[in-house]
C-alpha cells in the first residue's frame, strides 16, 4: 500500500487514506490495514469488499478537512474504528488567455488555493498587474509556453482564448495531457468548429470526450464574473470527484 501511496503523490493525485486502528473482536485481522479512495471514484485496499464499500460510503458523505477518527458498523453487529486523512498534491491551474473572463477566474482560483499560471501572447494582457492572484504570468506563444510546463493529474487547464486559431493551438498541446480537468470556453457553434478542425487532424472523438466544452455549469451566467463562477464550480466538482451540480435543496431526503 505504501508503494501505491507514493504513486499518488508522484502523479499529483488526491486520495483519502483510511486506516483501521481498532475493531470488534471479529475484525481484529484488519487492524492496521488501509483503504485508499481516489478522487476519480476508484478505491483499492486491504479490506473485504463489503466493509470497503460501507466505509467509502461514509467517507464520501462527509466534508472533512482535517484528520479524524470515526466508527463504521456492519450488519452483523461488528465495527471498525478508523482514522481518516488525505494525501493531496498542490492543485495547479493553467489559464490560457488573459482576457476579461480570465481576470475573475484567476482571482477565484487563487482564493481556492490553486497555484495559477496565466499564458497569453499579448504583452498588454500577459501582465502580472492584471493577475495579482497568479503565481506565474507568461507572455509567449501558447504552444511554446505549454511545452515548458508540467501538466499532471493535479493540474487543470482552462482554454479561454480570443479565437478559434488559439483554441485549436491550445487544444493540440493539452488534449493528450494528464490534466484532471480540461475545459474550453465558446459558443456551441465555436466549439463545433474547433472540434471539427482538430478531428480533421487525426485526434479521435474518444480522446476529445474528456474535453468540457462549452466549459462550466449551466447557471445562466452572463457577466465575466458569473462565467468564472460557472467554470470554477465545474472544476471543483471534478476536482473533488463527485457532486451532481444540482441545488442542495433538491437533495433533501435522497
């Protein structure tokens, strides 16, 4: 399990770690055993399937941010005393385009503790004074700048450029990456045109299915800040490995 934990860290993923620290007599053999719940919904560990499922269900219903101990009971009257913690690499976000939507988008991402990089090929837009929340602002050709950045499973990429040509350039450079989130802004028509062009270059439809475009959740956003909220909401839902995007008030009693 420690090799798997190391893999999580090295690959920039996020996983919940649950360790059995005590139990009823019938489950003593599991003391010290671990269960990993990955952000993509997968789980692996050293517990039997029924116990792992019950523990995973309990953990996913919580919103813990600090290590905790908790107890899960089984249908036979036994129980597990468990310790929960999380392994999480620093979340990174790459915003491609320095326009009017990118400004509130970067501000929100910074508030959420993302390490944000902004790229634009225009000096007046790739200006650190426009993006005080960004860790890095790069003024360069998109493809060249992206080639020098690490894009792993802890990285999200948002394509918010000024036109088809630049969307296509950015998509070429990122569609094969390990980014956990890849989104591209644009109208339905603009998105169709860009996808048609890149498919014509030999990129498969299966690979393009990972692209979230038009980007964001449907909240009838109109202003740049509202559009940024929509994008960030979808990004967080993906990052946390769950959520429906539905109003919480609609989930009562489910």
